[in-house]
C-alpha cells in the first residue's frame, strides 16, 4: 500500500518537474516495440500434460527526458506481456521509473531501476539487485525493476555506489499452465522470510568499480532478502513453499580484454541464512574477425560455473557457444551452443537467430532442445519442453 | 671508361640526395600536415547520417549522434561517444571509445536489449561499421602515426594538382595492404584508394564539403565510400557540427555511459 503511495507521489513529482519546464524546450526521446510470439513444443503435451503451443505478445516502451540543461533526467522503461496460457506470465513492470540528479561527481537516483553486475555471457552469479521473472524466461535473465535510492560518487580512483532498496519483490515462477514450469506449483500463500520485517525489509548494497588498463573490475557487497528463495515440498498441499533467507554476499567481477580475447571471472562468498557458500564462474570469449575473408565474425565462448552447494541448481555446469555475426545491413546473427552438467549427463542445446527484415521490423527465432536430463536434476521438469519460438518485433 | 662514367654519375647525384628529403620523409611531412589540419578542435558534437546504397540503388539511412574529446596529449588518441538513433531496433545503443596510437583502443558498448555495459574487443579493425562500407579502422586510424608513408609524386585530377601518397598500416589486423591518398595544396585529403590484403583495389573514399572551422581547422562534412568489389556505396554526412563547445571530460568515462543510456 505504501509502495502505491510512493509511486503516485513520484509520478506527480515527475509531472510537476516536466510541467515546470518551458514546454518548448523539452527534449525527449520515446520509442519502443511490440512483439508477437508463437511457440511450438516438440514433445507433444509434455511431462505435465500441457498444450503443445503458445502465443504471447511482449511490449516495451521507453521515455527519456533531460531537464535543466541535462542536470536532471527522467527515465521510464516499461515492459509487459500478455500470455495466452500462463496468467503468471502476463504482467506489466516499470523496469525503470526513475529520477536522476547529476551533481559534479555525484549522481542521486530515486525510483525503479535495473542494475546489472557481472561480465559473463551465461552465468551472472554476482548479479543480485533485481528480482528474476522466471515466468518470462526460466533462465532468470529477465528481471523486474527494483525501487531504490542510490548514490554514485565518481572519483578518479573509480566509482562508488550505494543502494538502499525498500520494497522487496517475490520471485515470479511459471504458473500451472506455463511451459516450461517446475514439477510443482509454488504456493503464494505460504511465503516465509528469515527477516522479521519480511518483504518490508530495507536491503542495501555497495559497489566499487573501476577500469585499470585492460581490466574492468567490480567489488560489491549486498545485504538483504535473497532474491532466490529456498523451495521446499509441502507434503500436505503438494505445492512448493518459498522461504527467503537473509543473504550477505561479497562479490568480485573482472574482465580482461586482450585483443580478440576476453577473459571473464565472477566469484562470490555469501552467507545465506545460516550457511556459507562459495561460487565461481568465468571463461573466455575469442572472436575471429573477417571469417574466411568475409565481413562475418565468429565468436567462441567457453564458460564454466561452480557452486559448493550440492543442492544448488547450477553447481557444476559448462557452456560452449558460437556467436556468428554477419555484419550485414540486416544485422544477421546466430548464437548457438550447448549447456552441460559436468557432474551428470544432463545437457541442453540452444540457438538464437535474429535478422532485421525491414527498418522497423526484426525477426527472432529461438530454439531450445533438451537432451537427456538426469531425474535428480532440477531441470528434469523441463525435459520434454524442447521448443521453437518465432518472434517478430515491430519498432516505433 | 664505363666504370668511370658510372662513378661520375653517382657522385654527381650524391649532393642532391643529401639535401633533399627521401620519398618517405616527404610523405610523412605531408601526412602530418594533413592530420594537423584537423587538430585543435578541443571537443566536438555532431549528428551523423549514414546512407547505405546497394548496387540496385536501394537506400537505407542510419542516424547517430556523437561527441568527441580531443586528447591534448599528442601521444594518445581522442575519446568519442556515439549514440545510435536508427535503425529503430538499435535506438538507445551507446558506444564509448578511447583511442590509442599504438595500442588497441578501449571500447564499451551499452545495448538496450541487454541493459548492460560491455567492454568489447577493438581488435576488429577491418570489420564493417553498422553494415556499411566503412571499416572500424577508417574511424580509428586517422592518426598519421598509424601508417608508414611514401610520397609518389604529383597527380592531376579535375584540373587540380594533388600530392599522391602511399601508406601502409603499421598496426595489426588491418584489412588493407596499402592506401593511396590524394592531398590538395591546403593539405586536405581529397581521395583515398584502399587495397585489400591481396593487393586488389577494394574501395575509394572521397572527402567532400570541407568547412573551415575556427579559421584554422578543415573538416570534411561528407565522406563517400564506393566499394569497387561489391559495388555498394556508403555516404557519411556530418550535420550540425560544432567545435569547442566545452564538454566535460568526465562524460567520456565508462560510468557516464549510463547517463546516456535508457
């Protein structure tokens, strides 16, 4: 309820800011896209007896304006989806709805924001600020905006960031009709927290980042509700009960850029509830430019992630991927690869193709094929969810 | 007798060679003067239009806007910030480059679809900029110290006399074996022929619409590239170019990319 008041207040404040400017002088950018999607599943109705097809519409809209000679900025970035089958996948989110004030070396930011930490292509284990929307994408890379007040201090030694984050948002999981989905439904009525303030706990984070020669370095600490809940089977309801422990995580991310070679590393140590864990993920990306005397580039990505928790979903996985960019007028590109569980035999093949077909139209084809998946692997629930998705984005 | 004649000729020529520049020295001198023609701008803002034309005459236009900060250290390169406006699917993309004379450039890219700032490799010298006939090295390789030079003589074209210079890139991964430039008597580059790694003529660049800024700086506001091999044409136009506007040098730091980002 409080959140609604604050958002309304922010909205009125932003309107006041815009209205107080000389109307003719307001310079803004507004753009976005609407993207219908069709998915077909290869294994019929699959493990959970679901539909073998789905249709969905995704939209994104962006509005930016600078006020007072660029000293202030307002950003609104909204995403939303209407999904045919899964009501959990139908949503609207203000990923960014923020006001920024720029002082000489300090930036003050208030509102919803997306903060990305990390360097890897596949396993961004240090990225912790925003909550994932697993209904939108089961891999967890699609995030919700996080309300915050943040301060950035830009010093010659690097950047210092402070984040104060009220209003925790619970993780969204696919619903009963969502495909892929977990074997059991996550019960929304039994969510529990370690913190006595529950979702009203105010989370905090600090980060120092700098560029030194070929190295981009970030060191961060986060203290707050873990974005990733523990899920336990409730024998009575036969649903999953979510429990959010308090996470205290210290992380480091480094990228070294040496010519056509990129070397990437993300590592963390964290206390999650009562238990401490350690994680490390990294790899290399090498690009061959001008493949066989053409304008095409071929990137080879090898990444690995390790986590010392045995029950953690991604505790020993590797990725091998190829990224082909044609560098043509249509921006044609293809990313294809294999994700494999190094301690079992589970694996998944994926391919993502994209091409601009008109100045304001772009086509995307995503494919995901699950190989053999071990019954004790958490992705076992998705084994029969191999799919092909066609998306066409119309830009405005 | 014959031997004596040769000796005589050699000795006769010797003083001349001592006093005059070699072709390499002369080439370097002209190239340096031409490069310095465009220096002293401090900083610069502009909108740029890129028109891509295929052999059938189909045209598409790309729009970017950019800021450049001149590096007052003569041994290091300039910094530039580019904001992409069209095609619409890349709107909001921001690229920051810190160029260097002998090392690879430092480059960061913000992609709206990913919502993250990525450090990218800049060893892609010969790659095409946004599907055009302009290679990354054509933007970053404007410093005369990135090439070995040789003066080839003077050449007439369109009733005008030009210095003809040959240059060879001395950085790695160039897509060119050599370039042949025509430079006018005001030290402005008029035309450059680019030869591919096999030594075949690849493309010709024409620099047009020269404007004199601050009474001393010549900048071409149109660049036309004709690819001889695939017959594509790229036209690059600078609009609303302003020099010495007083840009904060902190705008060219990695952390400032997010001030422009969506």
